[in-house]
């Protein structure tokens, strides 16, 4: 099995920035073989897609709500994916989850509030 652990969440002021990390480990997988994705879920709402990147990093996709503000990246040598979040808004408040292939992290809370 693959294990994913998110970190970097917290409380930030509107207009501020956070960088989320997701570290992957497992006995039998190769990190670079899988596409990487970030999702988020706000209270009372369904989990929604945020961003994704293919195995090579050459193809990315973003939800319209975060385009121009968020950037997904990955370091295959470190088995880690990232989500750089800039110009944060209160509506970005949610639990953020990383996904690698069919495997999910347990989430990290991001709260944007003054």
C-alpha cells in the first residue's frame, strides 16, 4: 500500500500564502509513475477538485476558482507533491487532500480568516 501525509496547513490572513506538502511512501510503488492531485472539502460541501499534474510535471490542470493563484508541483526524487496557494480568500477555507493514483492522504486544514 501507499501512504500519503499532508502538511503545511494552518491559519492565514486573506491575501496571504501557504504551501502544502504531501509526502508519499510505500514498499512497492514508484512515485513518478502516478499523476498527482489536490482536492478540498469545505464544511457542508462535497469534495472538489483543485489541481492535478501528470507524472512528468509537463501537464497541469486547475479548477477555475484557483487559476492564477494556486500552483501544483512535484519532486519525484523526494516522493513529494506541493500546492502553493497565494492570494488566499476566505472561500478557500477547507480541508485539503492530496491524491496519488487511487491513494489519499488524511487531509490538512487550511483556514483563511482575519
